[in-house]
């Protein structure tokens, strides 16, 4: 059983380079193996990680049991007064997490912001989603790249990273939707023009861009942007836009004599 020191404050950030602090003092995690070990234990969210998975992560294809104990000792030393959070179990090791890591704060804020946006509270959604995005310092779990080995851990890492990245994309898009709801469309047009350039296959961005251009009095340009998206999808992926976006493009496109929608 782990006994946490009274008053001890542990923070753990994974949305970017792994960052740990005890009572506000950064923990110096020297060496790639120490960082990978702690990243894997944090990813497990308080569950024990078996020795064989940790060995495969740190030394793929080898059974360096004694070396694992050395790396664990180095991690305990680095954690100092928080070393009692690192537990030995019958099959492996577990790390007792703080009440909330930055990824938990991020997912909670995004969920709240999306709910506020869906219930007609755009100003609150802007503030909440901005707070969530401020937590993002870079790609999560940078110490668990695929070349690190550890097939089971890497699969877990890839799924969690994909989930967090998708949440971030949603937060970025819906913050622009909220800004569109409360202010001038032109700042939103400028922001979305960059966002569609960054991620040209995300349909929500093109939809918002077209709606903002329409609100700004430029339905012709809105229709042109949707045509550009349709051609990009067809040329690059062999796909068509959704019926919703197709209907929006249809609605925005001026009718000409003899013109037929295809």
C-alpha cells in the first residue's frame, strides 16, 4: 500500500514533453530509459504494468531484468519524496498518479466546452475551449514513440495519442464556431483559412469557412471554397463530401441558364 506524504503535491504533464514536479519543484528525469519508464507507468493510469512489457519497451527482444531494477531505482531517486508513488506489484510496477494530470484536465475542459457550444453558450465555450488548448504543449507521449519498442505499450500509446489529438482538433474547430456565433465573421475566416490549409480533409473546417464567408457577404467565395474542397477530396482520396456539405455548396452556387447540378 502506498502512503503519500502529507501535503505533497505532484503534478504530471504529458501533453508535450513529459514533465513532473513535486511540491512545485521540477523532477529531473535524466536519461531516455527513465523517461520512457515513467511515461509508460503514467499511461497505465494507476494500473500495474507487467515486467515483460516494460522490458520489451526499454530493451526490445532482450530480458534485462537486473537493468530494469536499476532504471526503477534511478526513477525512485529522481522522484525524491514522491518515490513512494512508485509501487512494486507481484507482476510489475505501478505509479500512483496525482488526482488529475493535464490530459485529464484537457479532456474534461473539452467535454465541457463542447457541451456549452451545443447548448447555445458560445462565450462560455470560447473561454473553456481556450483553457483546454492552453494546456497543449505539443504531441502527447513523446517519450513513447514507436521506435521505442514495446508492442503492447505502443498500441496503447498510439490509441491514446490519436484520441487526444482528435479532441484537440474538435476543440480548435468548435472554438472557431463559437467565435463565429458571437463576433465578426472576418477574424473567423482568417483563422479557418489557415486551419483548412493545415488539415485539408477535415470537413467541419470547410463548412465553418463557407458559413463565415456567407455571413461576411461573400457567398461566391464560399461556394468556391466548397468546390475546392470537393475537388481535393475527389483528386486525393476518391471521395465525395457529405450530403450536408454538398447541399450547402448547392445552395451557395449561383444558378445560370441551362446549368445543372452534378
